[in-house]
C-alpha cells in the first residue's frame, strides 16, 4: 500500500523512515494561517488542519490505492495557540514567559484511505515543561534561528532539546507525529502496521 505524507516536516518524515514505513511526501498547500483555522481552539485547530492537509493531497489521487497522512501541531500556552514566532524579538519574549512553566503540545493526525473514501483522525496532547534558563541562554538559542521555524518556537529535538525539562505524554506526538495514534488509525482502516512496514 502506497503512503503519502502531506507534510514538509523533516521530523515527521524521519519518524516514518525510522519506523520502516515507506512513504512519499507531497506538501498540501493548505493556508495554515487562514481565519477558518485560527478561530478554533488549539486542539480542534490541529485536527481541522490535519484533515484539510490530507484531503488536499487525496483529491489529487482520486480512486488510487493509497493512504494519505495529514498532521499538524501547535503549542498551547496559557490557553493560546502559539504559531511560529515571526521575529527573533517575539521568540525571545515568548521564551522569557515559558521559563519554568508548562504548555500543551497538540498534534492532530488524519489518515485517508483514498480508494475506499474513508477518513479517520486522532489527537495527541502532551504536556511539556520548559527548563529554567537565563536570558543569555534564551538569546543564544534564538540566535540559531531554529525557534523561528517551529510552532511555539520550541521543540524536543534539535538545538532546543536541552531547554525542555519534562515531558508527560506521547513521546513522538510531541515531535509532530504520534506513531502510536498512527498505528491505531491504520488499523481502523484495515491496514495493520506490520503490513505497511518494510521488511
């Protein structure tokens, strides 16, 4: 069964590759900043975006025997969905507020079985706690530019990993693709994980 990941995320691709799930990548082109999504609460927003991304790619493969995975993540901090910081100054401000506090990393996932026109979705929510770091450390991290590419300006992998002190929940969900949820979604569609894994 062919699988397409409707995401440009290198981390999501890496997770699938390491799990020996062969796949292609097709970016959906969905406008993530659209007011349609922005007005939703964070958990519903990531589910809606994951569904929109998967559907956009699935529409270009009507009738084909394939599975399309859509995914989206956001950091909810103090009740607000934190997008990608637009500037270093914004990222610094966010990080000063994060220090020693916790947020919720929501990852929405949708899988579409294109040939059978079936869609299933799941939400993974993981609590992350930010480390106690000083202003000099924050500025040094922001200067790497990594946070400007990340939802909430934070990630558990890469340069920012030392600045997350605690994680409670799905360890891969916090990276942008819950592998356990994905396995369950595949099974709901009648495709056991073992049948999709490369031998």
